[in-house]
C-alpha cells in the first residue's frame, strides 16, 4: 500500500530503480547535495528543473497533466507562445517573447536560459546564419547544462532529449566533441560523431517516446552526411538498418517525427544500392511486394540468426544494427519493389500533409519543448469546486482558511503542496505525480507497465494477460487512476483478442497482416502501415 506520491518520491524511486547516482543525474544542473535535498522533499525545484530531471531519467514530459504555481504557469504560457511564434517564423513576435523570458530569468535558471538560447539559434537557422555562428550559438546553449562536451565526457553522461538535440546540432555544424571512435584528434569527423551520439543515446536508458523524438533526426543527419561521399554496398546496408530502426521506433510509439525525410532517404539509398548491384544482376521474374518480402525475409533470417534476444524475447535491435553479417539480397527486382513501396508511402504522406496545410519536412525542433497539459492549481480548484456545487466553507474546512482559499483560487499566492494536495483529494482529484498511465514510484513496476503496452501493440495477448495480472498485484488499487488504467487495459486486451481472431480468419495463408498504426507530428491525423524493413535489414 503506497502513500501519496509526490514529485520527490517519484524522482527518488526512478533514479534508484535505474541505478543512477546523484552526481550523474545532477551534473550541470545542481549539486549532488541539492538533489539529495530535493529527493528528501526538503526543497521543491521549479517546473523547468523538475521536467529536466525527469527527462534525464528518460521520461517524456509531454502528454501528462501538471499543476503549476502562478509564476510557473506564466513562464510556461510565454514559452508556448514563443514556440508557436518560432514555428510560424514570426521573428518580431519571437524576439518580443524572448525578451519577456529573459526578464523572467531573474534567478539565472540554467534550463530557462538554455531554452532561450536554443530558440535564438533556431531563429538564426531561419535567417541562414553561417556555420560558425550557429556552431557558437548551439555550443553556448549546450554548455549551460553540459559543460564538458569538448572533453569527450558526454557519451557517458545522462542527457535529456533537448540536450541530445543541442549536441546533435552542435556536431552538425562542426563542433568539437572530443575524441571519437579512437580518433586521436579532438575535432573528429561529423559522421563518426553522430554515430557515437546514436550509440550513446541507445545506452542512455531514455524511454521509447523520448528516443522517438531524437533518434530519427540523428539517423537522417547521419545519412545525409554519409551520402556526401560515394557509398559502397556495406554502407548502404548499414544506413538502411539505421533508418529502419528509427522508423520502427516511430511506429511503435505512434509518432511521425522526421518520417518523410527518412522515407526519402531510404528511397535514395535503395536506388544507390540497386546501382551497385547492377553489374551482378541476374534475369529473374518480376516480384510482387509480398514475394519480395518473403524472399528477403528468408535471407534476413539467416543473417539475423546469431542476434541476441532481449529479456522480453524480442530481437536486440542494437545488436542487429551493429551486426556485420551481410544480407545477400536475391535480385534487383526485390530492391525495386521495396523502393517503390517506400516511395508510395512517402507520396501518401506528402498528400496528407498538403491536405492539412502542414510542411512535409521538419523545419524546427520546437516539438521537443512543447507541452499542452499544464494547469494553474488555483484554476483547477475553483472550477472543480463550482462544478461540484461546493461552497468555499465546505471545501476549506479542516484544510485552510477561507482567505487562503480565495487567494489560491484567484492565483494570488503560491500554495503549499500539502494544502493543495488535500484540496484536490476532497474535490475527487488525484494529487499524485504522474509520468506514466499508472501511479507508482518503483521503476520495476514501470518496466512491467511498458512491457504490457508493447505486448498489446504487437498483439501478443498471452504475454499481455500474464503481465497485466502481475501488474495488478504490484500497484496500489486505492489510487483511482490505477484502477481506471487497469480497467482500460483489460478492456483493450479483450478488444485486441477479438481483432486478432478476426484477422486470422480473414488473412490469406503465408501473407503478412497489413496492420495500421497511428502517428503524430503536430496532431494525431495520419496513419501509416508498419514498415517491413526492420525485419528485412
């Protein structure tokens, strides 16, 4: 049975569960001693620091409700307005809002200062600043929380997705990131540095949703750098594996960041690969996509046989990508069919983007900072009390004075955590700190919860049911959010079982089911089919 879970409880539980020490998590943000006081509940960091600490532990902060004090809420609103102005390339409005945020940064908040510098660098990219200017801008922003980049220590660090992005941009413009891949010179070549960055991100422990935000961009940047030079067959296979891993992660997380660019790049690499095999081409019967898929799947299975299996029984994608085992594609017809299918997906995406007035290409990194589910504590209390028909006297009895409640509801004061927590409970709301669909402070339970979602997404219903029963025994059912989430998951499990039965009855033997998975760039408007290339390559 767990007591009420606040931010400091969740933070301490996740850090210890992942085996991260205080020094590693706090590096560049605060002292280890200060972080210890935060975890003990003696100090409450502001929202920006709370978010950055959780992001470094691999927890995405978008999509979950957060309740803010008045001053925090004003800063967040200004940030969101700035993000919209930058996305719309409204330079004058963006500069005005940047000025407001810089004035609000009276406490020299490193995370807020870094956000402002990142937005300035984004505006400089729009204005076609020189590589030197952009390198200096991104380097300055990055150094605020990752001060030892040039020493080559970042690959063992614990970074948030926003910090990984700044590092990627810094590398892209020729920034010095220390010795990479055995290169003795401090200024290593850009492709090697990006590959080292990808490897560091994979081993950093960030969740799939955070990884999906930055991995596709890094994969795309790597391919563009490598394609500045002639590619051989081995390089084509390796880049296709990297792209396929990124696309598969997007599919698994139902996101579409940099998807159009990745499909375009895969199409170009497949064309290059086909050209390399032209001299060794053989006459063969034109293949359908399904035949090409079956043939390549058999060949890929031979090449992938030694790949290690993860704990949950899935293929280790990192080992697969790093495997040097060649894939002997059967013929040029197979490559042509695959290229045609990738091209078709890209064209469909182009049409959907045009239909909804959105650019096909990702033009900025504002999506890494955008959040939508933040609320002022006072607004929530006032609206909920009126909705329930409660008088101020009824609500504040035994908790606080009516004067305190009035000032709280009018957003005139910062409220103690214990007070607003008790008010939320009396209003039938959860005061718990939530960064997953369940409320818990044990990392092993979070892992089981994520495995349930993966099993459900892959229609592995037996495994899903076993994990759900295990999860039910480990979470507190006294917390209403947990009861609700488990009920929803059991309902979805039953629905998926029914869909799987129907699919089996209507699927032609030896034909792969054509599932559809939903994605999100700016809103959840589009669908794209599961990419087969991860298994192929």
